[in-house]
């Protein structure tokens, strides 16, 4: 008997299809898309540097502007680069109380950032809860919450803040309360709009069929999918809160003189502008401008990156 030769077995190598590729990490995608904009990336670097310098102010500031023992009235209103009676060089000059402007700006940035972040975080929590409740329950709940939001947004923020501070008085806690009351309605409206678009999705219907509790559906399913637009709004509203706090402090109804923010520093030098001592208001104003512009640039880029229509 002769052995019959069998035909060779063909081996096929399957090429991976696009569907078989593992999904990309969303945080890596956000970082990649964000870094494509050089201006926004530079603004982020500037913002990180400002935040780090502000919260490390006690370690890097040449002077503690809150300690009256470090202040010498003989060093008041010195121009930039001038040396004081103690031999210390004031690179940004001094104000009317003899405070080093560089140290005052670092501490002022610290207060402005803290007030803006805390106020926006509290406003986000209140507005997010109200917006999710209005969108999920609907009916009278939605009508009552949104009519309150419409009434609140009908008044200018500066007017509402002035009235509240006239009642509450001056102080860090008072201005935080005023900013929270001013900003919560904006978060509520955006949260409601995002939740309305997500409420009709299949995963919400599946959660309701499974009998999950309403708080679990709201905060476990709706909330994570409503966060992208709220993260962008949170970034932009921090800049708005800082600008509003600076305006109130400039008008003399915000923070006390013992805790000068950037707005109060600008106000302290406003009376000396026409006399040629420009640096007292100029340098805090530049610091405030750079901070707000950097936050807005980062927020605008986050809006483009987190927009689902731009995801490839």
C-alpha cells in the first residue's frame, strides 16, 4: 500500500479589526486632546505655577504682610527695586502701609483662589442636586425649582452680592456665602439640561426596571454622565467668583483690610495712581488679569475636549 499524501493545512492569521482593539483610557484621551492646543497648555502651566506660588506663600514670600511687626511705615510707597531702611529690596515696591507688594500679591492670590474654589464647590453641590432633582422628578418639582432659578438669574450677580453683604457684613465666610447664593442657580440650570438628555437613555430605564432606589439612580447613574459640562462650568465659574470677589473687595464690602485679596490691594493703591505711584494697583491688577485669563483659557479648552461631538 502506498501512503497517500495529504494536502498541507493552511493556517490563517487573523488581523485585528478595529472593533477588537481595547478601548482607550478616557483620561489619556483628554490629556492628548488638551495638549494639542499650545495656548491652553501654556495657560495650564501658568495656572499651576500661580496656584503653587499662592499656597506656598508662607514659605517663599519675602515678608508676612499680615504681621504688623514686619511692617515699617518708613518703607511705605517705595518704587519697585528700591531698598528699604532695613536693607531689604522690594522688587515690586511697597504700598501705603509699607507692605512688600510681592508678598501681598502672593497672599492675596491665596485668599482669592481659596474663596473662589470653596464658593464654587459649594454652589456646584447645591446646584447639581437641585438640577438633578428637577430633571428626574419633573412635574411640580421641576416647575418650582426652575422658577426659583429663573427668578434668581433675573437679577445681576453684583447686585445680589451687594445686598447680601450689606445684610451679612464683611468677612471671608460672609463673602463665600454670598458667592454660593449668587452661583448655585447657574449650576442648577446646566445640571438640569444635562440630566434631561440623559434621563431617556436605556441605562436609566434599565435601572428603574431593576428596582434601584431613586438616590442610587440619581447619584450613581445620572450624575457621572452629567459631570463633563459641569466640570467646564466649574472651571469658568471659579474665574467669575474670583472676579466678583475682587470687585466687591474693591468697593469696600468684601474682605476686611486685615485679609487683603487682590481686589483690596488694587483699591488700596487706587488713590495713589494719579500721583505717579502706579505700582500699588498695577501689579495686583496684572496678577488678577493673568489668573482670570489662564482659568478661562483652560476652561475653554476643556469645553472643546469634553464635548462629545469632538470625540473621534
